């Protein structure tokens, strides 16, 4: 959407799960078993939508300006028509994955407009997009980049579906089946086998998009075990997506260095963004983590170099 990201937003995002290893496993287990997932969860709660809707109606800034940018985006229009595929290819010959991510974005943006404005036309469009894909998609393939597709679009799709939970006309069970049978197996395969490579061969972004997808699918499917496996990998995993490997260097004064610092801003900020997304999932779903998710300075150097940051429609990783 071409939104600009503030330093505050970046710091809040990166703070995320940095504190997860410090949480006692026994206390975590006891708290998480006490209550089911809250819905809607993941990136947005009902309280968020109530607050945003009131601010937009009042014309309060910066809410109204952000809303206007959403409304101006072509993917947020209720006239959007889905173009589902039976096989999505990312990497190698015959790539067609832009059809998927454009429809994912359109579903999410229409779902946002419905949640904030109450306009049923946007609910119908979001449902139609999600239903079309769950009725059609059977496979994600390509070279190693297929794991990126399953991770990035898996968590984005699950977020859109979470916003449509309970909406008449949305085929939720069929969508859950698609997430479980098409996206989730690739996510789990990557975290356990890393495409047949050494566990540290792929940089943090690869693990993190798989983790985000597993967490989001777990919440939408009300699968506690799935969600917990993803969180445990962030805390204790051996791959580069674990918190200790993604942020390997700590410095005095609350500063730290991201794994891909010095490579390029795109990959560095994508990693920070994914970890922030994971942290937001955890904070929204599990209030036990909320106190631990406090801003720090882990990405201040990157924020200084990158801002203003124009967020691309399609995230790339390598």
C-alpha cells in the first residue's frame, strides 16, 4: 500500500519475541492451557477495530489518512475479481505466484474495509476471493522459493481468513482444509528438513515466514499444538529463525544486531518485520506475553538507515 513506517513502529515490531526465551516454560504452559484462542486474533482484535472505526468516523489523524490510503488502493475495491490457480509456482520456470499474492492482498484489504466500515460489499468480495482459492488451489511448487510462497502467503491468507471468521458466505471449513493440506505441510517440511540442506544454510527470513504461517494457521484452525510448536521453535529452535540466531549480537544499552545486517536493507527489514509479525501474533493471542513485548533498540540502526521505508507489495527473500 505504499505506507510509511515510523521508527516507533519498527522498534515495537522488533521488540517482539526477543523476550520469549526468558519466559519460564512451565508458567507459559500453565497460562496457555487456561483459555482458548481469542478471535479475531493475530494482527487485529475487535478492540482494535472499534477504536479505528471511531477514529475514522471522527476524522482523527493519523487514522483518517491511513484509511484514505487503504480506500485508494485498487486491491481494496469491492469490484475485485479473484483469479485462483490449481498450482502456484514460485521459483524456476512457469512462475505465476503474483496471482496468488495479489488476491491475498485484495482479500485482506476488503476484509479490513468491512471490519472498519461495516460495508457488506467488501465482506462479500473478501469471502469470494477466499472461497475461490480454497475451491481451486491444490499445490504450491517451484524451486526452493516454494517454501517462501507457502510461508509468506500462508500467514497472510490466514490473517485475511481470521478477519472473515463467522461471516455468512465464507466457506471457513474448506479454507481451513486448504491451509492444512497445501500451506502447512511445506511450512513444517522446511523447519524440519530445510530443503535437504544444512540447518543454517538459509537465512532467518526463510524460517521466520514458515513460523509466521504455522502460528497464523494454528490460530485460525484453533490448533493449539500447531501454534505452540511454532513458538517453541522461535524460543529453542536450531535454525536461523530462532531468536538467538536471528539476533546473534547483543550490545550495551539495549542495542543488538540483526543476522543479515550489512547485506541489504530489504532482507534485513523483512526479517525484522516477520519477527514483529510473530510477536504481534503472540501478544494478541497470548496475553501472558504482552508484558514481555516492550520496545527496545534492536533495530534502531536499521530504522535510521531505511526510513522513510516504502513497503513493497511483494516481499522477496533469498
